[in-house]
């Protein structure tokens, strides 16, 4: 299967200080990659390089599909200014800016698509509500609609369940599983136990990147990847945290 994009021997950082060294990563259609690693290890820097927001010091980024509408991006809710005067529908429609530009008006088709997404993810009732009035979980549903309204090939998520309620977190991962049938996903998370139930592969990032071709990972493998994370288990490893069974 042809890749969506490739990172080849990427070294990147800020003000001549290297954060990532000699990174190689290939992202293919329908990948679901979990990015893990310690704080300060370069996870967010890696996302910025993938998104084209940070030019690497060296190496090559190869896009195998046009960059326009290639990405959907879902940030953490705490990075959004709740005082910004915009309603829910306008937030969702803003996901079309890269396609339409800043000064083109939205069509009736655009608005119907936004409303359909809000309906699908249980937010249609709030379509005219100020975004700042929503809870963390509600806001992430709206941001998810914003991220996918342009029908991207790749969805990028930066610790999407941080600062949201547990009920949203339980509902969110099945939503991602459904989306992954048509969209590749790259997700940064600190919660290794949970993401191992949903991602297909894991990339450990701590200055370097070690790609693990499975979602089953042992403490010994984490140590060999120089990825100092604690893996909780309740039995022999490799260990996988399973979703709840229906009653």
C-alpha cells in the first residue's frame, strides 16, 4: 500500500537545540499509530514536523498526496481560548479554511456538512452555542468535527483526552476506531494502557524514534527503546488492556 507520507532521517529542534535526531517514519492509509514517550522527549515536536509547522534542521519529508486537506488536527482543549467569540458551527466550518482561504464564504453544502457531523457526534443541539460554554468533552467532539470536515487523509491527535471527563474518554476511542476505517490516525498519548487497546502500532519517541510493529509491548522492549515509561500489567507480558465486555 502506497504511503501517505515519509519522514527520512529527520533532525529537528528549536534555536539550534536538537530535540529529534535521525527520525524515520512512514505513515500509510488506515494506520493507527500511538506516539508515546517521556515529557520533553519530542512528541509534540514530531507532530509539528509532520504537520509542516516546523522545518527540520536536516532530513526529508516526502508527501505522497497533495498537502491541501491532507491533515485534520485535534488539539488538547486547554490550548483553546474559551473567551474567543465564536459559536460551535463556526468552529466546525473553520476546518475548511485551508481549502477555501480566510475570506471566502461558506456554502449551504458546507453548512449542511457541518450540521451533519454535529448530529453524528451528538452536538447538533449546541450548534449555535458559544464554544466557551461547552464542557471539555463537548468541546473535543466539536474539534473532532472541525478536524474531519475537510475529509483529510490523516488525523493528528495531541493527547486528545487530557482535561476531559471520563465519560467522553470511554466514548472517544470507539469513535476513532470507526474513523480509522477510512482515515489514518497518529495519536500522542501518555496513557499507554488505554491506547494499546486501540492503536495498531506504537512509536516510542525520546529524542530518537523506535517504531514497534504491534500494539503489544513489554517493559523490556520499552527499556531497549530508551522510552522510560511505566507499563502496568496484571499478568504475564506482553499485556493488552481489553475493552469492557457487554453484559
